[in-house]
C-alpha cells in the first residue's frame, strides 16, 4: 500500500491547483485522474478567468503562458432592442480586468508544471473507490496500468466533477442537495473564425439569447438559446449562422464574421449545490460540490477558489495542528458559492427569452426589459454587475 498526505481525486482546475498550492507548503499529494492526459488537455471548457483567479495563478508561478497568450477583457457588450450598451467593468470596479484563456489550456499548463516539479499524477485511474472517510487514515483504491492499487491518506480531496465518485461516497442522509433546472438550454459552438468583437457579447432577441465569446485570435465561441430538451441534430450549421446573424444584429451595421464550425453541443442550464462540502476527512471541491449555469462563466473560478480555501486550511493543520480552517471549509466556500449562484441565476433570467408558458410571462418580460435598461444606463447597477462579474474579492 502506498501512502501520501492528501489524495486528490480529479485532475481538473481544482485538483491541480490544490496539488500545486500544497506542494508550496511541503505537503505531499497524489492526483488520480480517470481520463488520459491527452483527453483532459483537449477537452473544451469555459475560458473566462476572474481577476482574483488570475492573481492567484500569477502569484504562485502558474500563469506564465496564460499571461502571455490570454486576452485581456475589460467590458461587456450588452445588446437588446437592436442597440449596443457597453458595461465598462474595469472602469467600474477599480481597474480590475478579466482574462480569456481556455480551461483546457490552463489544465495543460498545470499538468506540465506539476509533472516538471516531480508531482505525482496518475492518469487513466479506473475503478476509483473511497474508504474509511470518517477515520484518520482514509484509503483510495483504484486500478492503473492493469493492476490494483491502494493509497492511504490523511485527507481526501474530491475534485472529480459532478459525475465523479467523491460525492456519492458520502453516506445517505449526510448531504442536503439544492438544485434548479432552467427552462432553456444553450447550443455551444466553436468556430474556426476570428472574433467579430473585442469584448464578450450578451444579446437578448425575440428569438432567444445569443452570446459571442472570445477564445483566441483565430477561434471564436458562440452560444444560442434553445429548448431545454433540444438535441444537436436540430442545429445544422446553416441554421446556427442564420440565428447568430439575426440575434446578434444591431441597428448600427455591425457584422458577424462566419467560418467553419469545428464543434457544437447542447449545454444544460442548471444549478446544483450540496451542503456541507465535506464528510469526515473528505473535502469536496469544484463541480463535485456545485454547478452554476454557464451564463457568467463562474464554474472554473469557483473550483479554483475552493482549492485556495482548502490548501490554506490544510497548511494550517500540518504546520500547527490548527483545524479551524478545515472545520470552516464548507461554510467559507459556500458563502461564495451562493453569491455566485444568485448572480448567475439573476443574469440567466435577465438575458434569456422567457418561455411562453411561464406564469404572467407578459408581465415578466416587461420587468426583464426594465432590468436590462437599468443595468445598461445606471452607473450604480453597472458597478454591481461589474463587481459580481469580475469577481467579488471578499464575500
């Protein structure tokens, strides 16, 4: 049986950042990842990093390529009624800016740096199971390279996403689950075409929401509102471009660049939170503990925030035996989780075309327009949007 101090399940942003931060304190860890290295480094995910996320990565030497290749992002183009309304959130929130940098690129950087530093990452770890989580020596069993293995730990960090094994390993009745499914979805599109904008576009149209997100100078990301139970077969490329042209159109002659679509899928719009985010010596982080709608691009930022909190708590425990950070881990993380849940839910209802079968839908649509106009025209409302979108420093 092998032994380490912290067994980390999942090599996503939360697990990898946690491994790096622990190593700075001399704390050993082993990261177990279900998929191959090639797969997780190519899996397309979100790509908008909050100011505090960028600063964390930069200050710990994890962001060299991110800072070199990422695109600075200082405002949002909010469109409705055929008009454009810029929210200059850098000006409204103390000069803070965001960075566009794809999650898979960040994962590739974190993997490369962790391995270069001698870190232990086991890829293609199969049949992972957690044992003795309520004891002082929890264990993780798994198979790798065709052989059964066992890892004894002081703590287990469950960073393996919504479909991972960590959360289901908690006994029934311990966790309280909160969830919501929004009555619309997104068609996510990746196209080999330069962006038609310098800043992210959120557009509300009578036919539904449309979003234009930046990726690189040659790749663009788009989203289109669709029915919650829609399937991608209903969205041929010609229809996608027609809807994007229609929904993103403005009265001032703005034009959309078009090109080959290289990937498309349907994204479910839902929210999910568990309380507490721990059980015994298991600490759950990232998507394993909470899901937010992709509207505000908060998922990766929340995952890295969890890792920050957990790393500091574990460092205190190993250095001085102080367990107050570990005891407060769930409460500390959940304050930010619920702030982000509220913002993402608010923003989702503001920028999506409301379904006809909603109660009082005509009234709600008028409220929606009033809300959009307030955010677009009020400095106070714009500042509140900016604080939440760029990322509240302290919750």
